[in-house]
C-alpha cells in the first residue's frame, strides 16, 4: 500500500479531516519505525473506547507500533473487547465471526499470495483468550497443524471480558469473576506449549510491562511467519474492570505476578526459525 494509496487527490486536501492528513504526512507507512519512535509520529490507533487502564489497550498500542510492515499488513480480529478498537485502527482489518479468526486468516493469507505473488503481505490475527483458547481453539490449532504462514496474537486478559466476566480456559485456577463467583476449578491452559507441539515455528509469551520485549517478539513472530510457518504470541493483558483492580495498577500487577512466579515470559524457537532470525538480526 505505502503512502501512495493514502494520498489525497489534488483539490481535496482542504476537505479531508486533519487526522487523515496527518496520517498521510506523518504516519508509519513505509518507514521503519519501532516502539522507540512512539510519540514522534502519527500512530495507527490513537483513540479507542476501551476502559481506562485496560491491558489490551496497552498491548494493542505496542503491537501496532511493532509491525514490521504496517502498509502490507492485514489484521484479523474476533469479537471481544479488542474488536471495539479495531474500527479505529488505520490498517486493513477484518472482523471475523467469534472463534473463526484463524480460518479466515488462513484463507486470506493464501488468497493474498495468489493475488500478489511477488509481494509479502503479513496476516496477523489479534484476538482474545476466549476466542483463541476456547471457542476458536479448533480453528487455531488446525491452522497451526496445516502450517499456515500467519501470526496469532492472543490478548490474554484471563476472562470473557466483553460479556461481563466469565472464566476462560486462560483464567487462573481459583479466579473469581462476576460469572464465576465460586472461583475457577481448573488450571490455566498452557497454550504456548500447545502451540509449540502443534508445530509453530516461533512461540512467545510477553506483556506490555516490558515494551521492548513485546516489540521484539511481535516482530520476530511476524518475520518468521512470513518465511517459515505459523507463529504464536501470547500477551498477558490484565482487565481492571473484570478483575476489579485499580486501573492505574495494570503494569505493576503484571510485574507483581511475574515476581510471584504466576506469569513468565517465554520463547520457543524452532531450529529453522533460529537460523533465519540470526541471519536477519545479524544483518540488521
Ligand atoms: C459466535 C459467537 N459466540 C458468542 C459470542 C458472545 N461473545 C462476545 S464477546 C465474547 C467474549 C470474548 O472473550 P475474549 O475472546 O476473551 O475477548 P475479551 O472480551 O476478553 O477481550 C463472547 C462469548 C459472540 N459474539 N459470537
Ligand atoms: S472490560 Fe476489561 S478488557 Fe474490556 S475494555 Fe474494559 S478493561 Fe479492557
Ligand atoms: Mg478475554
């Protein structure tokens, strides 16, 4: 796409909204911006309706700022809180039926390869834990087993937040939510390990409490998916509204969980992906 497609037809500059003009002049398309440049350019998502202190909003902002090639990226989302922000993201994005996101992304990736054989197009799924680990798990795992060259990013808030707080497969054992008042009876699902077993070439768990690490794993996952095969990133993104903590404490809560050994960052890299990453990271 690059800025060419965004360019305003001569004579229309005056009537285009200022945000659009700013995006054309000062957006990230075609530039090699990373999270270190945040604050110096027009971001792909600036306003959104998510709650104050929402962990998803933090993860989403950092993820969008870490895309290696936003102008050639299509996001596939699913129903859930994050979907409320997607209409305001200045990127091609598709809202798929809840749980179908990896099936839609697989078809899209294949179609883009046929339509633009000479071009790289990154297809990135960004969906909640309910969509990824519960209702869509079949489609997610099948896309990994088929080795689709897509990246799956889970925004893990450990709940069905958008529907008022049910437990999900990703909630911790004992978690109490509005609609799980006696506490969850089963342990949190180990999706990174499942992704690894299902053949993902690159798997990582990270959080917005460590922005540089988050940026690195998102970038790695997208680049490996382009060249080698499916990749999975799990971003721990707590929800102050459903877990009823102070919205100012989202980042400190993540750090505390890490200290208590209840959350840990991870990375599984296949040999092929490791060799590929070494070659491009050394070059850079
Ligand atoms: C096919 C279908 N089933 C169920 C729903 C209801 N629904 C909407 S959002 C949601 C929960 C989403 O949870 P999650 O994926 O974790 O996203 P979050 O809201 O926590 O970000 C559910 C069950 C729906 N919209 N469509
Ligand atoms: S309910 Fe939770 S996950 Fe949803 S927007 Fe609010 S803080 Fe974020
Ligand atoms: Mg959720």
